[in-house]
C-alpha cells in the first residue's frame, strides 16, 4: 500500500503562525515535531512506500523535515505542482504514476491523530474494502455539533449521502441521529479504480490530468509544468468523484482526530500555560517566543511572532481569514513569509529593514548554492561570519572567508555557494531604491525555480 501525502494549502486560518511559505503542516507545534512529520511517521509504519504531492515552494521543507527524522532506509517519491488545483487533480496525478492495482491511502499532511492503534485498525479495514474495488473514506465519530466540517450520512459502512457544512441546529441533529460522521478528507482505494471513476464522473479533470502527467518533467521527482497544471479544472475529490460514485464505503473511525483548522482546535491539543504569568486570568491560548504576562483577561487567543501579533476572542478566530485578505490587498508580505524564511539552500532572517536598505543573516547549507541571479534595483554587501563562501561576481569567481567581505554591484550577475562542510553564515546588506524579494532575475537555478 502506498501512502499519498497531500502537502498543499497555505494554512491561513492559523496566521500568523502559518504562512504561505511555512504552512501549518510544517510548523513545529508538538514538542519540536510538525504535523507533516507526524503524518510521515504514522503512515510509514503500515505503508510500503510514500508519495508526497507538494508545490515547488514546500518540497524542500518536506525534504528537510524528513531528513531530520532520520528514518532508516526511508525513501519517498515526489510530485510537484506549480499551482494548486484542489485534491482531485493532485490525487489523480499521483495515481497515474502508480500501478493501477496498487492500493493507496490518501492523507492530508496537516491532521492530528492521537489514537494510532485505532487508526491502524481503521486503515486495515479500509484496505480490505479497497481490495474489492471500493472507494473508501474515513468518517470521524463526531464529538460535538461542529459546523465547520462536512458530514457523511451512513448505514454501517454504506454511504447514504454527503452533507455540506451545516448550521448549528442541523449539526446538533446530525449528532443526535448517531449515524453521521465528520468528513475527514482521508481515502483508500486502488489507483486504477479511482482513475476509472474519475474518468466516468469528471472526464475533463481526468483527461487534463493525464495530458499533464504525460508531459511532466521527470528527474528526481515528477514536475508538472505550469501550463499543463493550469489547464486542469479545479475540484475536490468529494465533488469530482465521491459524491457521484456508487462504489463508496465509509469506515466509522474514533481515532482522536483533529484537522487543527482553527486556534480554538489548536488550544485543545497544546498546553501553553508554561509560557504565561497569569494574574487573575484564565482560559487563554498564548503562543509567543517571549515571556508573556496576562492580567485579568479571559478567553483570549494571543499569537505573537517576530513580525506580527494576533489578539482575538476565543470563538472569533475564524475571522483571521479576513485579516489575511486585508493584508494581501495591501500587498503585504506578512501572509506569505516569516522574518526567518526557509529556502531550498538554507535560511535567511531579516534583521533590519527601512526605506532604501535591508539587512539579512543568511545561512547556506553545506554543498548548496543560491541561484545565479541579478537585481535591477539594489546592490549588495556581503560579510562572512563563519565558513567560506565561493562567490561568482560577474566574470570573476573567488573565495571569501570569515571576517572578509565583498560587494555585488547593481545589475551584476552573481551567485553564492557553500563548498565547505559546515554551514556558511553571512550578513547581507542590501542598498537601493527597492529591496523587495521579487527583485530577482534568476539565470540558472539548481531548484528549477522561475
């Protein structure tokens, strides 16, 4: 059985913890471990292989976090989407790369499952049903009348209907009825059976996905081109297949599951009290890298990061998406990236920024290099703190060691590379009329970025 892990999504409901370039599945919220790492660990115990579907910006995060886990003899296949088209195309593209008889377990990368023994039992039952050519979904036994999830109406393992997100009264009626389950977004089926059903019920998605897969670039992973991905109709697996097929079964699952889709759900799963000095305060979720003191306040969500602070009443955090929308309208980078940004070659941290300049701390991993590039609006001063930099500066190539510096003129083609065995740490001072991250013209790139 192959585990298809879906890594798409920007997780903006947990902003400012989660950003487009560091979505919630990669944020280490659980004693230094991320939801993605928990998903890999949980499923690799029972699946023969894993197939990770990601966008190009998040692929290297997956690689880095798997390397951190140090799983013996672990390998995974990767499929990179240049733009998201929802779950039906993502799953179809992965299934096209597999033997039609291969059973796949499709799991999001951002769910928390605490009862792993019950989960393994549900997965084994799903595998049995999938062997008989069923499309299997996992229905979560509801714990309360949740209005933020879709529901599955069932009779045993037979699906009677799929329900949209209900209002409060309807959600309570579902809970009272006892045969309605939260739609988990996890699935199990043969790759070929899913593709046959997709071809029957959503032929436009099937044909466009097949064409995109046939045109894909293959090296260490499968890369779908932007042009081909853009032609695939956008739709979820529920709408495209599951709600139309007559082969659908459901496994009722009581597995201590959460999709962590809000700060309220996160509050249930983590204990932040050790970060807080409470004076007459109670029932607050506080996440901050700093010591926090609260005085006579209750039922608040306080999320502090290096560049943004969110304060909300509990029960109102769904309005975070309105904050993110407003920030995007203002062309702010805050929805997209943290002060420390993770890149394929390492990290950079913005130390200071104002009109006409920006100062960064750059760390390049051993054996990695930035793209060969130039800038139209800024020059750069580099000072090496530790390690040795191999610098391309126009037609010249030379080394810069610790406590040495170099200057990159505006418009000059240049590259930074770490050929050593330890991380290269340097300070970069950018000076110019515009120092935005989009002032990069890439000429050559090891990571196939535009």
